[in-house]
C-alpha cells in the first residue's frame, strides 16, 4: 500500500512540473481586414496585425499577395499600399490561401508551424504534431493576369473615345477597355466580362445604368 502511495505521490509531482499550455489555437482567427480605397489605391491598414497572428515575415506575405493579386505595392509602416483597386473579399481570399499554404499544418490542422529551407525546398514544420512537409504552392488561376485585371472585377474607367460601333473606350492599366452605352467624357464603373490579350470588355454597373 505504501508503495502504491509513493507511486501516486511521484506521479502528482511529475504532473506539477509539466509546463502549462502557453496558448490555445482553438480560436485562431485572422483579423478582419481594415481596408480603404482612394481612387486606384487600396490600403490594408492592419497588415502587420495580420502577419503577427500568422507568425510570418511581413515581406514574405506581401510578395505572395503582390504576385497573386497581380499588382505593385509596398509596405508602409504597419500598412500595405496596393497600386490598384482591389476588392476586400479578393484580398481576404488570397490571405486565406497564404494561410492554408504557408501556415496551417496539413496533418493536424494547427497553425503552430515554422518555415525552413532544405536546399531549395521550402519546408513547413509543425511544432504541435511534428509533421514535416514541403510547401506546395498552388499556381494562380488562368483568369488572373500580371496586371491585376480579372473577369468579374468592377473598375473605374474614363471613357476617352468612342469606337466604330459606338461603344465607349478607355484605358485601364495596360488594357483598352470597351464599354457599350458609355459616352465620351464619362467616368464609369464597369464590370469586366471578358479579357482578350490587351483588350477588356465590360458592362455598365446597375448604378451607372440607373443614373
């Protein structure tokens, strides 16, 4: 009986010496984006708050976003400035894609990971379960392009001329944008319906057609 008591006494002491769990990731949540737009500029004001939660180098996250969103941009203090108009939902989708690729462990689903390099291979190591895997970077959709214009985007464009068929035309980045029913001298919001080489075709938004 005394031997049994000694065993349980030692077990209790061992448990007391175990380190407490420092943090729980059951509530791991990426902060909601604090985004504002001014003209053709899009700003994420809480970018560093997001990278702090992800525990990743802000420059690494930024370079991923610039490539995926197809836009130039730069880090300014705690915020990021994109040199094009991008919807908040599209940015959020890309940040989630970064998280799934470079943060979340594919084995246990936890964010307790770190990135290392083995030769030229980027590896994700999980500190929670010990999983060890190469980072699998998914290629961008073919619909996206290096200039940040995608089918479904709503852009603001100045109609500088009218084509032979009477459609309004204007320039957006490197693209000639053709918008039926738009007249010369108007600045309109158009939804991109199709992209062919350096020509984008758009339709006036409901807001424009009801003016």
